[in-house]
C-alpha cells in the first residue's frame, strides 16, 4: 500500500485534517472521501433548501370563491385579465369530452392560440357547434372514438352546444395569458408563478364575469383575492 501525502498548501481543510485519518488506499485517501461525502451532502442540502424556497415563496395569487354548491366549483374560472409577456400555447392539447350527454369539463379555460381536442365518449352521436360571435364553427356530428380539433384564436367565452341534445352546454374560455385556474370543490384556488406586477383578477361564473380586483403581486409573496 502506498502512502499518499497531502499537500498542506492546497486548502485549510486539508491542513486541519487529523493525522490518524490518513489511512490511504492506492488511489484515494479515506479522509478525502469523507470530505467529498460531506461536500456532497452539503450540496444536496443546499439544493433541497433552494427548491423548497422556490416552491414556498414563488409568486402566487390565491383565494377562495364563495360557491352555492360543490358542483358550481367546476363552473368557475379565476383568471388574470391581462399580463405582459409572450405565452406559448401548450403542446399537449386540452380535452373537451362529452360524457353521458354532458360537456366535461363544463368550462375549459385555455390560452389564446390553444388547440382543443373534442372527444365523444358516448355510445350515441354527439354534435358540437357554437353560435358565439367570431367563431360560429360546427365540428359536425360524430360517434364515440372520433376526435375533432379546433384552435381558438380569439379572446373570450365560446359556448358549446349540441344540435342533437338541446340540454348540452359547455364553455371554452379563451384567455390572454396562462394565469388562470378552475377552483377546487371547496372553491379554493391558487395561480402559481405569476410574475411580480399589478393585475386585474376576474372570476367567470356561468356566463357572468365579476368586477375586476386590482392586486399587486410582490416578489416572493402571495396576493389574496376572495370572491364573495
Ligand atoms: Cu349531444
């Protein structure tokens, strides 16, 4: 076994190393391995703290929406009216399905430019059309398993109807930025990673839009907006 000499000038840590810990192997010294292990642990610890910090203190808009029933939760969209920046529509297309003669979800908020896939999960034919101004599309009548798509390039609400089943009604909400969310069943919502700035926050609920709440999101902080 070769004894490996430490260069005392290489670092303070080396110079302070206890002599008895210098039992060395052919290529690595056990004490050096121990120091490396400690540095690795420190690196992992700092990385974990950094990630935890980023998660805990990322800018967020959160709050609650007062709902009459749990079912209403899926009929609400909370969104930032306008935000600066260039926003790329998601590659993964969101889905609007038809299940038991109901549009699912009731409302699908999307970033402008998003292509939505329209499914039919029913054993019967369904149709999708809209009379909403600016679109007036009809995707036709099609059976289970067929998927048709549409790209939404105009802002605002798009009502979805089925010309076979008059009770069917759903909505696409086309929004200017990706800072939107459908609250959970308790009416609570959280919009994460909103850049610091001042925004108008609104709530859409069954065709109605609330007045705007103007809030300022500070760096590393949360802004709370409750809709009553
Ligand atoms: Cu239908």
